[in-house]
C-alpha cells in the first residue's frame, strides 16, 4: 500500500538512504536531529514572514486586513 502512494523517485531516495545508513553512516540520530531542526526553522520562518492569504481574510470578513496584505505584496513586487 505504501508503494502505491510513493512515486518511483521517492522510492529511489528511500532506497539510497537505507543503503547509506546501513553501510556508511551509523549516526541516524544526528541526521534526524538536523532534519527536524531545519524543518522547525522553516516552519517558524513561514509563520512569521508570510501573511495570511487575502482570499482567506476576505472569506472571514476581514476586508481591511486583506487590503493591507495586498498593499504589502504590491510593495514587495514594486
């Protein structure tokens, strides 16, 4: 069932990772800690730097905030 969800590229990446960790590196915990930390930083950046979607704000009746977000986007795009 899992192979039906994963693409062939995903399966190839997983296969290389398994081979790498079985033969070359025995420090899986360190790699997982680095990966988890980078993912947490990416999530934090996304939460802090990206504004709410103007479409979502309009659907919630927050028209003024949607206009402000669109103005911020226009300033960034010049």
